[in-house]
């Protein structure tokens, strides 16, 4: 098991891409692994403020027993092609992107048959994980080899994550709603540039909290969620069709005086409604 092997023998992990999420991973993996990272933005010999991480070349990272690809979705094909010639037999390759169908196809097609592949999607980011990752969710999609359960066991037992196994297609279909709608609504609310308000309800506060969690996401993350997921276009279209129908209905009711009639009926025939929450 990874949880046993890593602690005893300090298996090395190579991280390709050392942005905000790469650094978040490093903080939580450092107690279990020897860490190396490749990112053109890193200076040779160090990796910013994460002292256990050693900055290496791409070829050196590819020699690690486990390689994690943490680059933007748009770069994954070029990264996989660059890694492929240097990977040793039995290497475990993982990715951590927000979409799974396209990266899964790329990794299956370009990585050599002698490596194992497990696609993952941590359902959190630096903002939502600022108080720790224990109890947060991660999707695990085994693609090649038999190490998916081993990966899941480590993530659950050592990192305390809630591990959800899925096929890449099932993941993307569900995440198109979960993340797609969240980011669309977050972008729309962000355009309002709301100033602080006093008379807020708890439901409104929760809506703002959800928006705040995604408004700081890197542009490449948003591009992956709203562009690279093969199911998200239909979800977006459903959302805006529903919004258009609601707008038409409300406009019609307003023009026909339905709101005034409903309000008058409520005042005379029904008890006061519950306050908004």
C-alpha cells in the first residue's frame, strides 16, 4: 500500500506544474514523500517557500516513482508527450485537473504501456482548503493498471480525504452541473460589484460565500471548467434558457398586474407569510 511504502522508503513524487495547487499538494504530501517539482517559473534548486521540494528538470521529475501532472488543461497534451520518453516501468502517473474525459484520453494515448495511470480531481482548491483538507472530497478515476484502490486508500487513510471512485465520463457529466453552474452564477454575481449590505438574509450570505470561493480561481481553472468539459455547454444552455423563461414569466405577470392582485389577495385572505431566510 502507498501508505506503508512511502513512510518506510520515502518514494519520490515528481510534480509537473508548481502553481497554487501544486504548492497546496506539496504541503500535504511532504510528510510522506520526497518531493521534486518542475515548472519553468521555478528557479533552479528550490521551490519558493516549500523548502522540502527540490526544483528539477522535467526529465528528472519523470524519473520519480510517482508523477503528478498539475498543469492547466490546455497544456496537458504537450506535458504528457514530453514526459512519455523518460518514464520508467511501473511509474504511477496522475493528474489533478477539473475535467477528466479529455485528459484521460490524452494520457491513455500518449503515455507508454508500462506505466499505470490514475486520473484524479480534488474537489477543492487553495481557497476552500485554507483550513485544511481533511474531510474534503476527491474523485479518483483509474485508467490503466490496478493501483486505483491503492491510491484511494492513501488519500483516505493518510490525508483524510473523502474518496469517490468514478468513470471519467460520469465525473464530467456530474461536475458540469456542480462546478459549471457554480462558476456561471459566480461570474454573474461578480459583475454586480456589490457593496457591503446590512439587510442580508442567511440564504443571500451563503450565495455570496459560494461566489467568493470561485471568484479567485485562476483563469485556466475557469477555462477548463466552462470550456473543456464536454457536458458543460448543454448545462450552460439549460441554465440560460431557464433564466429567459423566468424573466419572460415575471415580465408577463408584472404587465398583467398579477403581482398586485396576488399581494392584495394575500393581505385579505391569508395569514402573514414567514420572513425570508
